[in-house]
C-alpha cells in the first residue's frame, strides 16, 4: 500500500489544479498513466528520430497535435528516464517540469499550454537503459556483422523511448522519419519500406489511431519477402527463407479471420522475425507483428502464434482494453479467435489439442497462484493499481479468458456467438472497452438478444471471482487419447520401443502432451531410455526442448545439461525462461541457475530480466 501513496498524492495535486469542463468523450483514468486526457489529449504524433547505436540512445523530436478542453492549462505526458532538451507550444518555448519519480510509472512531463494550443513539440534523448529498447551486439544476431535494435512497449514501456500519453485508452495516429546507420533497414508499426536505402533514412505513416503500447521500432540487417497479396515477412537474410516457409499459410489465416469476424482493418499484415532474445512469442504491433524465431520449427507446427498475433488485429488493436486491469479483454478474446482460425485452417481435432494444452497450463497456474502472494490475480478483472501491470500477464487473461468465451459460445450456440462477436468488433472498432462495459454489452447483445436466461452469478463468478469455476469447458482430442494410452502402459512398466514406433506420425502437440504428462520424478535410466529412443535432447523444436529440459532439471539428467545451458543463453523468450529457472531453484540447483543466468542475463530484454531476477534473487 505504501508504494501507491505517492501516486495518489500526485494525482491529487494535479486534480486540484484543474476543474474539469465537460468533454465530448470522458476517458477512464488509467492508474498506470499520469496523463489527463480529459484536459488535453494527443491526437497525432510526428516523430523525427536518429538511432544512435554507439551510445545506445535515440535522439528525437516528438511533435504532437493536441485537442484541449475549455480552460485547459497543462498537457501531461508519461516519461521514463528521458532527458528532455526543450519543449515548445505552437512554436514558442513552453514552460515544463518533470514531476516526482513513481515506481513502475516514471515521471510526468507537465507542459504549460492554453486551451488555444494546437501543437506541442518535445526534443529529448532516451537513456541507454531505456526499458523498451533492446540493443543487440552483432554477436547476438544471426548475421554477426551489424548490431540490431528492437522495442517492446507493452505494457507501459513506450514512455521510455517516446514521451506519450501512455495509456491503452488513448489513441493517436502517427508519422515518423527515422535515421539509422547505413546498411540497416528500419521498421515500425506502420506503413513500412521493403528495401534498404543508402541514406539510412526511412519514413513511416500510421493512419489508423493506435494506443501508445503499440508503438514499435526495429532496425538491423533486414530483408523482405512477400507471402501474398497483403502479407510478407522481414528477417535477417540468413533466416528469411525458413521464415517465409514457416509462415506460408499467413494469407489463408487472414482470409479465415475475415470470414469469421469481418474485414481486416490495417491494410497489410507483415511479420518481423527478431533475434532470439525477444522476450515474447509475438507482439501484435499493428501492420507488423514482431515474432520470436523460436517458432521456426521447420514444420509449421508452432504457427498458432501467427494466428494469435493476427487475431489481435481485431481483439486488442481494434477493440482495446481500457486499462491493464481489463487485459483479459485483449488476450482472452485473442486466444478464442486464434483457436477459431486454427480450427478453420487445420480442423477441430487440431484446435482441440491446442485448447487442451492451454487448459492444462491454466489449471497448474491457477493452483500456484491461489497458493501464492496474489490469489486475487486469478480474477479476470484485475486490480493492478500501484503494481507493475506486467504482473497481469498470466494464463488467467489468456486461458481463463478463453475458457469463459468458450463457455459463452457453448451456452448460446456457435452461430449466435459468431454474430455477436462480429458485431462487437465492428461496433467498437478503434474504441476501448472496460470489463464493466463489456458485461453490459454482453447481457444486452448476447444473452437477452438470444433469449438465454442465466443468473448474474454465471458470469460474475468467472469475471470477478477467483480460480477456475467448475463449469469450465473441457476440450477433447482423440490424438491426445492415443498419447494417454501409451503413457498409461509405459507407467506400468512396458518399454517405450514396444509402445510406439520410432519416427511415428505424432505431431508436436502430441509430443508436448506426452512430455507434460510424464511423471514428475523419473530415474536416470528411464530418462536415458526415453532420450535414446525418442531423441528429446537433440530436438530442434523449442517447445519440445523446453518441456524436456524441465524433466532434465527435475531429475538431474546430466546428458541434458549442455542443451539446458545453450538454450537458456540463446533464447530470451520469457515463457521458456521462468519455468526452467524456477525448476532449478526448486530443485536446489541454485549454483547452476546462477552460473547460467550470469552468462545469459546480458542477452535478455528488460521484461525477461525483470522476471528472472525475482526468481533467482539476483542483486
Ligand atoms: Zn496476445
């Protein structure tokens, strides 16, 4: 509670200074932003930037078109570790001040304006430690010759490289001019170039309004390959071909998505494959999904991630959670939509395997969270005031959100649910949604409209209650039943080579189901037999490798240790890191965890470092 106190005081001070006039649309006050959008709001950003790899800094001028309410006196922007050089309002030097630093949030940049002010320009430099920016050395890239930069702005890190009203409830359009060193291509969440030029100067345009967390930039030795009429992939030259093969079905995914829930609103859909230190599987930056190379499995078996990021073009980017407490509105809808795209392309059996794996993850995480420090985080509607909004990134928003929407589908029937969702995305396009507003919308447009009577308990329990309700839908898969049968027999002592043939036709998801349902404790002999026959340690599939390495750690299977280290040093995807480091700590392998982390930590983005530091007790 003490952490939150300074924030309250700060908001209190600003609030007193500004008696509010009535605004056209009242914007919900976001606990993770200093901005007072109801007084003065950014509508457009013109960003003119130079990317300085040597000093790991961005020098830029951000010029804002603003709209003010009557009597407006201040424009408040969020910043984190930015050095402000100068500020102008309509071309004249403006008075400004940086407020007190607040943990997680940074500092408010308070700029004096009047209700007549139209344009505000801020010239500034980002810090080499800017949390959104990851500067990679040539050694950390595939080509090993040029450095590389990428941003990760979600949830509230955009403010570490651009002063912005950094709240998902505030949308603006932007254009940009970015200078990068020769031999590099720069890309943004915008209309992008497809070829390098000699000057290293690139221009960008994003004509659809987006919230700050969708601001994105990357620069490096990047090439483009077209995938279809409105899709393509960018990657380092050495990765481009395998990426283009892996993402071959992208155009078909866009078509499937449009058929389900209406036209794609962002013109093009391209993918950018980043070096392996990218902390997430993917980030739904509009027009240009940022993706981890760990989904390049060589057999398209992990492309559900593309369906997920594409689905965000509707859920999240088009209809956006109003605050990070409503994060499930972004992610739950996206997992549901992802699942439907996968079903359209690869069949129900396939999507049911995905759903079952996600339910398994969810059950484990719910149990852990209920026993942990914040059992209230198992509610769909979160309360993250005074905390890092990144704490809300758990299976709850994603998989509990999915389960709830699937339950709604099963309750009203698929046809009615699809009509509802399509309308939801159309009516609320380029708007924000709170959980409370969604509940009202759902009551009227889904339940009442279809004459479905349920008590309010039915949805309140899911949204405002802890844990996973008993009526959670259970997906079923015949292919998983085969795996379960093999496991049951293996557990009674039958040998693995009698139960399955080598190089059988199991797909990646079946192997994951197999690995996740092996006993927690196995003898080294059992591990050796499985590994010799099925080749888990040698697998090139990142998901299989990760699940196998968990057994390697728990059962002290030494032949897997080299792979464990190389995997953790090379890959920075947080989803893979946290379980493996946690397993090492739980197994008393503190020295091992520290030794590997010391080598690996410089390769990780802030988002991953922040999580793993806590697990291993890094100081
Ligand atoms: Zn997502």
